[in-house]
C-alpha cells in the first residue's frame, strides 16, 4: 500500500528524541539498572571479593536445601480474583507487639561488615526508614548500641546464639535489651557448624587473609578493599578477636547442650517478645509454643546448616493448620521476590525475613543498595497483591495459592507386626531422669546463667 511521505519537522522530532538525564553518581546509575533481587546479586558478585561473596551466596554441602527452598517458591500457582477495588493496598502488619510497614523484615546475618564496610548500620538505618524491623546477629560486626544509634526510632530485634560462655551470652542480651531491642530471636539450629564447602575451597577465614589468589581477585574490586582497609577494624559484639575458619569459630563458640529447659530459662530473662528461629518440624513447633514463646521462625538457616533439610515454605501449611492464631508464624529461607512473600502470607505466615536479598543489596551499593532491595520487594508485593485482587495482607488466604508438587514424599512402609506372645520381649529401657529445670529469673538484669554447669 502506498503511503504519503513528508520531510519531518523539528517540532515533530523533539518529543521522540528526548535524552535520558545524565546521572553522575556511579552508585545510583548501577542500582537504577537493578529491577530484581537477581540483578542486585549480579552486581554484588562483580563488586565483592570471591571469599566474601561466596560466604553470603553459598550454603551447606551440595547446597540442595537452598536450591529446593527457592524452587518451592517458584512451584506455586496464584489464583487471582477479578473486579476488586485495589486502588489502594495496605501492606502493613502487626508482628511481635509492633507494626511493620511491610510483611517482611531484615534477617540476622553474621560478619556483615565483611560483605560491605557499612554493614549493619546500613541495614538498620534502611529498615528504620522503611518502617520494617532489623535483626542483629550475635555474630554481628556492629554493637547493639551502634545499631540503635543508626536506627534510633525503628524496631530492632536481637538474634541469640547461646554460647558455651553463658555469662557472655547474657551480657550481650542485656546490652540489646538496654538498647531498646524489643524482640529476641533464639536460634536453635546450630548445635554444630554446617559444612560450608565454598568457604573451605576458598580458604576463607575471619578476618580474611591475603594470598596470591585473593590479591588477584582484589585487583578489579579496589573499592571493597579500600573501604575494608580504611574503616574501623572488623570486630564482633560477641568476641574480641578470632583467627580461623567460620566453621571452627561456630564450633568453638556455640553450646551443643542447649535444650528445652534452657529455652524456658532464656524466655524468662528477656523483657520483650521471644521467638524461636530454626523450627523444621511440626512437633518442634508445637513443643516450643507449649513452652510459652511468642512466635516461631520456620527456617533451615538459609540452607547453611543441614543440607537436605525440610523446606520451610513446604512445612508452613501444616504448621499454620495447627498453630495459626496460637502463636505468630514467621518464615525465611529462599525468598528472592515479593511474590514469594505474598505466597508465604497466603499459606499462613504472619511475617517473613529476608537475609541474602538484603546482603545482595548491601554488597551492590551499601545503604542505597539496601534501600533498593526494600524498594524492589515492596513494589513486587504491592503489584502481586493488586493482581490477586486483594487490598490488604489480612485478605490473603490459602485460596490464593497452590503449592505444586514436584517433590512428593514417598509413603513410609507400615510398621512391622509385633512379635508373637510366646516370644520374650526385651526389658523396657528405663527412661532417662529429666534434668532439673534451669534457675528462675534473677531479681535484676539478664546476666545470671542456669544452675547447670556448662563447660
């Protein structure tokens, strides 16, 4: 078909040839190109030395637990409702006695200033600005007081590993309480360090040691090394110094004898809310709730402890069916998108925690990178909720999502028949005598330890 042609006029071309404003800030340019958490991960990998990046990105052994957790979030089907008014969406929730503007918070992460020099200060200040909780690890590289200074008006949570030195654990917990932290996350899935093979292959230690390989790896990443070498030395709130692998550190610090009596004792020491992090079975979830904690965190430690561990998102529906309304249920591990968070809420979670997603943003751009992480997840949550036809988190329910079955458990064989009556049976094993309960709460402070001797 013949078309009429004419010489274009400058006035017609002007709207079609607008140039994008030039951004002189390299960090802003870099982060503006990230539209997903995977984009932030790619930037982080380019800008962070291999040892620190692999420590963050990796998991235990063959990394099956992490891969399965992420795949579980992909293997869902949403069921949207149409013709609903979603002109405004309320993403806020109440969790552990306080408000969060979004249904996710920042999970506790260890050695954070090793990933990027701004560390926990960047994470906590970004969380405070966004109105979501920030969690400080026992192995954090910023003190509770430093986190409070960076996030004076926001919600700060403290994650506790019970150490062999009970008094040191209680003193650290007391500092967090004095700094206004409102929730304690008692982590119970580290009786021994997981086999984090990437760290072993990299020869990764705390603090990082220079080798010919690390020097070569550092050459294209001068900003990381400049920040690492010119800011305050890497120190830990829970120990004065260390020189060895992370696995050796965990095994030397953490107490493998911690039991339910200790949990009840810890609960009595903390003045605020207490949640148990690292729940991986329904029976354990019910057991800790029966002991009076305020919430549970379904977590396999981001796949960093027991490989082939249960997938928290898969475990969620059965836990919610039993315990929804009786305790507050939080989920972590494998979350890489706002849609993952919405799916968890629909399946019965009250809240979620993000760890690696936060660290990818931190490594990609410091405080601004964490802001970008929160912005990406928040936009994805709002968009997913609108497309589902829900205007508040409270409206999400199991009808909105189906978990697709790729890894279907094989039924266990039936139990063997009992022996015939004429067959003598072994004498019943005498049950072990229960250990005495831990000491009751001291009159003041949090520094006393259980009356059992711990070596």
